[in-house]
């Protein structure tokens, strides 16, 4: 068997899986970054943080219920609160249904929230060109091509949102909620914060405790690849691209939600009237650009308006925050210097008193 045959029959099936895992890893990192930002505003916006945690717990509970329902185990009891979600199976979990239910429990919270947006946008999703892929490199290129096609369409929708349109505004709120709801920040019953390492530890334990299931999974994807390969159907990459699309939706949602939380954090740290700077910059720049484009007609007026106003808001807020932090450091430095001088003067006075009692 030559190298090309090994590439086709051994390496190629793993390429789209590797791509999907890569984007899922980016999603996990961005979710952890957002939770870190939420902890920064916890003291001043506890209600907002608890609400975002509630949204995440809601999606987690939905994942649990779907897992139990689709596997035939059934849902026995269900409870949801601001700090905890509990779903009890109706029957004891055994065999393959138990394993499949656990897969939903582990990975559902990452993919079910973006699946909602995917289904909403499905009527607006154009057809995509699927490349034939029979080697590792071509399979990876095909995965990237499908991701790029869907990603460009999704980003086009996002940057062309009209914030004067209530339906577009509702969609933007949904995107932010999806970003906030990817993963909970804390679970009250466990009395601890919920971090990325907790997710990875649970996934690791699942793989260690179910080695046969992992083997069956890899055998299944190889069999599926071979069947589609001999039938000359280029749909193998499309299956994993679907999960890549969901991760991409999550990444964009997390980015927008992170920007929103970052602006709240900046507003908290700026003094007096300056705390309204992020809101004022965005509103004034957005309205100014919309008025400007009523006189200058272009097909990209909404995209330019959204990108420029968001960029101006982020840059101005970052600069204002840095200036305020520098001012605080300077003030603290001057106070420290003043205290040192006062101590030095007191010491000199003490020596003077000793010399001249």
C-alpha cells in the first residue's frame, strides 16, 4: 500500500474531525474569557451576572432533557433556579442509551445554544459548494471552505443588522444571550465557580470510563467515510462542518457578548460622567453614520455603520480606561511619595529632638 492510499484510507477521515475539535477548543477558550469578564463586573451587576448564569443553566438543562428523551430514558424530575439546574432520569441509565445521554450532557451545552440560531437562520442560508476530498489535505481544505462559506454568510447577516429595526434588535439580543448562555459561571449546590477545567475534566473522565465507546466512534466514522468514498458522495466533511458551523456561531456570539460585558466593565471603572462614554460614543457615531448614509447611497451602509461605530466605541473605551488606570497609578504613586517624604521629615524631626532635648 503506497503513501497516497494510507493518506486516503487512514488520515483523510480524521481531517474534518480535527478541524471541528480545533474550533470547539477556540469556543471553550472564548467562553472562559467571557466568564472572566463577568466575574469582573459581579460586584456592581450581580443581577445581570446571575441572569446570564440562569440562561446558561437553562441551556444545560435542555441538553440534559434532550439526552434523556432521545435515548428513551425519559425525564423524571426537572428543576431550574438562578444557581442550579437539576434533571433526573425517569429510568436507570444503562448500556448504549446511557453513553449517548452522557454525550448530550457533556457536549450539548456547547452546541444546543448555537443550534437555535442556526435553525433561525436556516431559511437565509444559501447553498454551498462541497469539494471532493479523498486525502487529509483536501479534506481539511474542504472543511475550511465550508466553514468559510457559512461564516461569511453569518457575518454578513450580523454586520448588516439594522438597529432601528426591532426584529433585528431582538435578533442581536438573542445572539448576546446565546453567547452568555454557552456555559454557566457557577453552580450553587457545588458551592464553587465553574471553570473550563471542569468541562475538560468531565470529558477526560468520560473518555477514560468508556474506551470501547471511543473505539466504536472511530470505527463508525471510518466506515461512514469508506461508504461515501466508494459511492462518490462528498458528504463526509459536511457532517463535521455542521459542528464547525455551530462552533463558529458560538465564537461570534461570545465575541459580541464579551464586547458588551467589556463595555459594562469600562463604564464601571470610569468616574462620574465619563462612565457614560461607551454608550454615548456608540449612539452618537451610529446615528451620525446612519444620517450620513441617507445622503450617500451605498450597498454597505449598514455594514460600515455597525463596524465603524463598534470599533470607535471599543477603541475610545479602551483608551479612556487606560488613561483612567494611568491616572490612578500616578495618584497612588504621588501618595506613596508623599508618605515617604512625611516619614523622612518625621524621622529628621525625631533626630533633631534627640540632639536638642
